[in-house]
C-alpha cells in the first residue's frame, strides 16, 4: 500500500542559492527537518480549548456570583450557569471528534494519570460536567423550568446545592486553565518554554472569554440587567488586564527563535492584529472612557467589545496551537531548548 | 567502589546500542523493520538530502538512517586521510529510544502505552484511541499518528520477536553489527569500552548518546536504545539535553491552581455587589 | 580469495568497487579487519559509503586505474623494502615466471610506441606467437634483460608517481601514501588484499586492469596466502554460478571454451588438443570434456561417435550481449528469451536495444513485474514522445510469471566460489513457476515436438538426456538429480564420484561440471547445505569449488621448502611426519607431493610440476608476470585511455586507445573522439545499496523504491557552480547516443581532478532507473555506448564522456514519470 505521509514533505522547490550542496543544507540543522513531531491538532481542539475554557470559567463565575452577588449576582449566575452548561456538549463533542478513533473515547476512562494533563483533562471535564449538570438542574428548578411542585422538584430540594457548588468550582477552574498545562507538558518549544505561565494564561483568557460571553448575553437581554452587566464587565476587564500581564511575562521569557511563530508569518499577524489588537487592545480602547472615568460603558460598546473579546479568545487559541506547530517544526527552536547547559 | 550507573535502566532491561562508527548506511534496518512489522511504504519523494529519502521517523517508519555530508573545508578541499571509522559522511540509524522515563508513556491518557517485561515501551494498538498526545510529548519526535488507522505507532522493539526469543528485525539484518541488541547493562558496558577504544585510536569526538549526560537527561534518566556518535547530537537531529515534558506537569498545575485561586478571589471581588 | 579471509588482511585496497554499498554483507569482514587494525584504502572517483569507512580515500579519474596500478608496480620494484626484504624476491623467483626468458621476437610497448609485437593492422588483432617463451631458458637471478621480471620492470618504469599524478589526478604524496601502506603491509608476516568489482571489468581494458593487479600481488607475494589476494566482487547473486555453469556464449561448464568454427574445433580430438596442456592441471581436460558429453548425451555418446561432440553447437563469431543487440535491430536475431534481465534499462545504448526488441518476431519474458523490457512496446520514452507507435511494433511478447526465491529450491554460488543451497519455503502461487520447471518442461516439450523428425537438428534434441523425476504440485524437476549429474557418477552403476579426480576420459564417467564435482559425494549428501562456520576457513559452511578449497593456490602460503612464511600467516604447510600437506584449508596442491619433488623429463600433467610450483592451473605451475598467451590485447598490462576520454594518453601518446577493442561503429552507436570539446565531462555509472541492477527487483518493491525514489546525477559543487546548478535542480546530460534529464545531487563527494594541468570534471549517475515501477528516472544507459573489452567481451560503462546543461528536456509528456 502506498500513502502520502502527512509529516515529511519533499522540499527542493524552495532551493534558491546556486551550487548549494547537500552538505551545506545539513549545516545549520538536519536539512531543516523537525526534531520533534507536532500534534495533529487543528480546529476541533482549538474550538475545544475555546468552549471548554468558557464552560469552566462560566461555571466558576456562576458559583462565585451566587455566593457574593446578591440579586445581580443571581442573574449573572443564572446566565453563567446556563452558558456553562451549554458549552459542555460542544466541548465533549470536540474532544471526542478530535480523536483519531472517536469510537474509542471511553478508553480515556480506563486510567487516571496525574502527570498526564490529557488524562486529567478528561476527568476534569467529566467531573465538572457532573457537578455542572446537577447545578444546572437546580438552577432550572429554581427558575421554575421543571414545574412548581412535582416529585422531581421535591426531591431536588433535598440536594446539598452549596456543597455541590463548592465542589464543582474546583474542576471548573481547572477546566478553564488545564489546557495551558496540556500544551506546556510537551516538547514543543513555544508551549513548554514558559510552562508555568501557560495554565494561568489560558485561565485568564478563559475568564475573559466567559465574562465577555456573559456580558454579551446580558447586553443582548436589554436594560433590565444593566447592573449585572456592569459587574461582569468589571471581571472581564480584570481578566483582560491579567491576560495582558501574563502575555508580557510569557513572551519576555521566549528567545527570539522560539518566539518567531508569534512574530512572523500568518500566526504572527493573527497574534498581533487578532489577539492583541482586536481581542484585547480594541475592547480596552472601547472601554477606555469607562476605565478612566471609573464608570460603566454603554450597552452598544459593551456588546461590541464582548464580541471582540470572544473573537480574540478564539484567535488566541488558534494562534497558540498553530504557532506551536511551527515551533515544533523549527529544529533550531528545539535545539535552543535542549542545548547543553554547563 | 561502584560508580553510579550511567542510566536508570531497570534490571533486565533490553535495548539497542546503535554504533554509528560501524554504520555503512545500507538501510537494511529500515527494510527489515518494515517487512517484519508489515509497515507500508510512505514516501516516494526524492529529497536531495544526501542519500536520506526517508527523512524522519513516522507512523510507518520505525528505523530511519540519516546522512550528513561533511567533506569540504572552508577552502573547498576534501579530506583524503580520514578518521578511523565512519567519518566525513555520517550515517546514523535512528529509532525509538525506549526511554527509562518515557514522555509518550506518561502522556498517554488511555494506558495504551505501556512498559513491557523487557522494559521497552510499546503502544497497544487495541487500546490507542488516537488522541495524539504522545506525539508532541516525545522529546525525540518518535511516535506519530498513522494516516491509515489514525492511531499512534512507533517502534515496538519487536516485542513479538522478543517474546519468541528472537532479536529485533533491524539488529538481525544489520550486516556490520552497527545495531546491537541485548541487556542494556551489557550494551552500556560494551559502549563504554568501545568509546574508550575509539578515543584511543584518535576518534576524540566519540561519545555515548543516551546516558544521563547526553540524550537521557532531565528526568528521562537514560535511553534503553542509545547510540555511539562522533559529532554533536544536533548534527544527527537529536536534542543534546532533552527534558521529560511531564516533569513540568505538577509545577504547571501548581501555578495554574494559584492563578485560579487568585482569579476566584478577583472574580468574587469584582462580582461583589456594591 | 574468500571474503572471510579479508579479516586476516593488514591492508585492504578497494578499487573499482563500492563494496560497502554493493556488497554490504561481505563488507563486514573488511570491518573486522579494520577492527584488528588493518588499513582500508578506497580508490574511487566518488566518495561513497565505502570511502566513509576507509582510512584513506583516493579520488581518481575514472578509467585510469591501470596507470595507478602500474605506478604501484614501479614504486614497489624501485623501493628499498622490496630489495631489502628477501621474501619478495624469493616469492617471485620461486613462484612466478619472473626468471623465464622471453623469446626475442617479443617487442614491448617501450619499443613499439605503445604497441606490442605481432599486431596485424589488417585484422586489427595481435598474433600472440611473438610473445612466446624462449623455451627452457631461465635466469634464476632475474637479471637478464630478456627475463620476464626485467621486461616488466622496464615496461612499468614510465609509470612514475609524477605520471600517476598527471594521468589519474592523484597527487604524488597521496599516491606515495597508498604505495607505502601497501608495501609495508606486504611481506612474510603481512598481507594486502585487493577488492574489485565491475568498475574494473567494465572498461575496454578491464581484463588488463585485473591482470595488472594480479601482477602487483605476485610481486608483493600476496597470492595464495591468508588475507592476501584479489577478491573479485561479483555483480550480483550467483553471477559466479552463471559463469561456472555458464550462461555465456563462449564457455562450456567448468571454464572449458566453447568449440569455435574459426579455430577448427570440428571434431573432438582437435577440440581436446586445443584445450589440453602437456603440463599442469589442464592436462586432465579430456576427462572433463568426455564426462561432460556423457552427462549431456548419455548412452548416445560413445567413443565411436566422438561422444556426440558433433551436436555441441560451435560458435562462429561474437555473440556477446553487446554484439547481440545490433543483430536484433538488424533482423539477424529474431527471437529472444529474456529471463532475469532488463536490457531496456540495463543494456548500454539502451535506446538501440529497445529498437532491437521492437524488431524481434517474438520474445519470452519471465519476470515478477512488468519491467521496462516487457513494457517497451506500449510504454517507453519513444512511445511517450510519439516517436514510436505501439501498433507499429510487431514483436510478440510472452510474459510469464516466475517463482521468486523463497518459492523454489536452488543454490547461489557467490563471489568466492562458495555454493550455498536454499530451500523452498512456499509453493509459488497460480501460474508462477521456477526456472528449473520452465527449462525442464520447455526441453521436454521440445523433445516431444521433434521426436519423430529425422533431421540433424532434431537429432540434437532427441539424444539429449532429459529425464529428471518430478515432484511437488507443479511437477518441478528433482534438483537433487540435477546436482547428482553436476557432481558426476560412474556410468555403469550410477555411483556418485567423490571428486573430479575420479573422472575418466573413456566414457565410463559422466559429470555436468567438473569443477563442482564433489559437491554431492554420496546420495542425499549435498555439501552446499552445510552451515557450520568457524573462525578459520569455515570448511563446513557450504561447498567451495574446486574440492572445497577456500584459498586458491594456497601452496603459496608456505615457502618453497613447505614451511609457513611466518607464524602469523600460516595457512597450509608440509607435514614431514605425515608426509602430506596440511593446514587450515584444503590444500590446493597434490596432497602428498613433497616440496622438494622434481619432475622427471617425461612427466606430464600435474606430475610435470615441481613441488614448489603452487599455481597448478598454469602450464608450468608459476604465476604469470608475463602472459605469453591467453590475452588478446597483450602479454603485459598497459594503460590505454577509455574509448571516450577528455584527455589523451600521456603514457603512450602515439597509442591513445587499445588497438584491439571491438567496436560497433554505426550511426545509432556513435562514439566521441578523444578530447571532443562537445563532451568535456567524464561520466561514470554506478549502483546504490537500495536498488538492484536495472531495478526489476527493487524499483517495483515499495519498501526499496521509497529509499531511493528517483534518479539523480552526482555533481561536484565546482562543476555545479559553473552552471549555476543548485542541489535538487534538473539537469540534462547528453551524448551522441541520447539525452536525458535528471536531478542534480550537488555534493562535495565529487570533486574535479587536475589532469595534465587542467581540471577534469566527473559526473556520477546511478543506472538503476527507468520509467517503470515506483522509483523512476531517466535511463543512464541511454547515454552509454556499445563497446567491449576484447578478452571478456564486457561492455564499458564506467568511463565515457558527456555534456551537461542546466534545466529539463523539452518533452511532450514528461517521460521521466517523476512529477514536479
């Protein structure tokens, strides 16, 4: 059987310099061929990172808002909870479809491996989905969606919601952030170089995206939830500032070679204009007046800014995954990571 | 006095010693491997990369011989008197390293990748679900997803042959004993003697790749398939001091948990009613 | 010499061979020698995988090998070591014809400006009678200017290090480094071995290059000794076997010449007279010839009818491969059996060959894949370009599927005459059949077809013994019976003989191939099946003809008195107590002939040799420094330029090319003149580890095809720079025979050499590729020409000239089959 390999490509088309020998081509690196293999990940995993992050962060927000938020907190919590629950299904679908053999997804449940973020991620998604489902049912009950007085509702009243809420916030937070660890615990230079920042960075982005999504929903629901919108917007801004700070830390730790995919080419452009510009810079600019004036932005601005944050969040994940691929393909990036240290 | 062992190989571990100073680049290992393991041909592109038209280890390629031409000096002059043993046209048969602590194995979320009774690392094909996480988790670029069955594949160190008391196909086919199979302990001793011998003959650059000093560094703790090289490892596309990626898992969790706590507090504060 | 014996060498010179790539398994013994401290020298135009393992790589101009070897001879004979170590002189005096006085009709190239005496310009051939010995005259001191030793010393005196540098492009210091290494690794306790392959044979002077090496090894005492000698690495598996029991047009089994019309071999006696020698082993020739005729013709062969000698075909001209191809094109040859061969790719001037194939009436092809030779009529460069239309080709092709190696019993005879048996693992599928099946049943049916016809031709078939039993599901002939026939038996009771010593010339014995006699000394005991190796001669591994001897002429491993030359190089010696030769090997000498034996005046055959004459096949038992007969291009090796060369012959400016080369000068096979400015580059073709000859067994096999998936030409950066060629670019190569395109592999492994003060560029190109299979590329042999060595009739493909340009050929359909 003859097949075309996906990884290794013939490469004479790019030769330019004259009388360049085969020996010359192996001088800088082994013919420019990758040292390590990049993962096969593309849209399924990118979308999973995005919706999974929102799912986790939104549930955490729902819990925190409920604990601390009074009436406005309640409405944030309600939106956040439903949003989170709405993301569970696409997250799981993306995660399953990303597999080479989706029908074997359940094999993930054979083992628990603490040092494998992929294994832990599955359990995190599973456990957070479990708690989230219970909490969403409870939310539905309280919203009267399950009827007023029936055996189910009566039984649900007995549920230790506070305990479940407390327990559920842990996997939710991890769901929001573990994807960074998933990338960090690999040999890909871009991901592993500043591995300690990866989790927090993805977490910040997840919070920002979840907050933006909630803001967007609240904004679209109209003026009745204005107060709640302002509060969640505050969280979004906080998350965005944190994200910016973490990005600065992340990029400062990269060498030029490792950082290259974030600076050049398609991923570089998308990083600069999509993630930093449209996803963070522009929303901050739109919110600028309210930040300086310590007031709140208008509904229209809020909606546009939130939408931009969400686009930026997706772009961030796209860039991180694809720039990671480029980083994995660059032998010099790997060599820089693994050079002899005396 | 017993000196500290060069790797953390467990007792009874089996592995490869691939001695590049004996390699003539015949690629019999590549063919023997594909034949025994019934792996399909996967690439018909002429590369111009010296005589390496294989390029890389892949799901269907578990041995790969690399070729590096190092002949002309800056003035373009070619050598006539050569180093004892392979020189100026370097050839190396690359393979899965069967790490003492293996990144792929630790990364695998299904338990498909296991350590065998021979201390080798294999992917159980009836369990692998093709998540692909072992692929970037290997610091040497060994496992890969097959475009045919979408599962991860790599060298099994001929687990089936080992079970039958035979040596792996590549070692069997190697005409110059560049690929040697045996107990890691013995092979390491042989390799040390060989390196000493080579250095005695003026091959100053000879060294073992795959001990705690080089190749099997930072948590990997040695490679059960190791090499004798005569040039910097990067010449052969091997990282000098790779790390075990999973050593970063717990610290990264920790920083994430800290950040999560901070975010929880921050979120609670910012969500607090006025 | 056996390959294992290389492990005992102190210096191994690999020249005209890319041993690591093309004989990787045998190369393990080179590695073993190296492990023990031997010096490995690779002399080759290219830096190959063999060079990478050598201590010394000597880049040389393709086709100048003889000048280099001649230089070594001159260097050795002028050296202090040769004079000061008595061993060398003693070896030459005792074991070679160095002391023999040559008749005064002989004139050397020194006297005749590059020619020998006896040349007849009419016939373009030498009359070798002028080279004869002055019979009975010897000068043991080897000082007489007419003794062979002095003649060769004088002959090679112009092969100075300076000359080697000018002709071969090898700097003097480097040449001297090689010469010193060889010289210091030769002597009573040290031996040097030479390994060569088809890069020596495939020249118009191929036989003489090898002779020159033999001459050097005799002068250095490196013959018949462990770790010494010349290892002829054969082109591929069992090519040795197919010359022993030949598929060659000019030999009968066991190196007995084919009867020739021109030589008057019209009856058995005149034929035997021509083969039999009064002295030496060939005195036994009649026994082998008669036994062989008895094997072929059985009861029909009687003393009265010359043992059916009349039915043996007699040849009347050159029917070598190269000669056959134009005969096909010209319509002389009308049918062809093509088995295990791919001449549409592998033959020189392969376009002419394809045209020849297209002009046949019929062709029978047996091959596992539809290789180019089978497919030429519907797919070829000519068909793709529209030059030829399939409907115009009349050749009827019978394409038959063969059994492959694991599907049949059989044997391989390798490079060192070692016969190794292999057994069938599975029956071949469907219509696939083994070669023995095909040949046996073809013969059987032909016999049936002609059973009732009363013509001499039919009679020829009718008398042939063709009675093997059959076995297995396909009725394969029983190969055990074939081996029995090859081994030989007594006619009366069909008792197997134990060796060729038992063969008789009275018709009482039959033997298919005398040199293999002894391979099956008892029924069922096939010695080729033996598989017991050891660290010495491994006498119980397979069977090495003749008589299971591993090192030929091994009597020379002992000094004239029968003692080992040194402890370190013991191999065979005279045991005074047992009164016989003993040692690690089977003695290649009459086992009980004393070292001090001196023949009487009437002694014949081997008894006419002294007890210190190791070369039993030679008429006088001595190695030949000077060959008075047997070679058609001269008694002493002489450097002539390849037929196509960018430079003239500096050694013999008046005689640039060999005067006796058989040419095929015709419009479709034009040659380049020496120094033709249109074709300034030397082109040499070669093989890669990853492929097998013309690719029939590798380019169609995915696992092999992917390793070297496309054709290329190796070009030095210096030459590439002149054309602005970058690694991987397309280039076009041109000769008067054809033009092709291929990828450039720009590599420092090639380099221009300075020949006579100016740079000469060499281009290397693997000749494996064709348009079929999975690994494709243009055919290197579209460029080469039909031209031969006059002795062996082997083509010249290792050195010819070409032109180079950057870019691809303009083609209608991109005939290379390689996508952009």
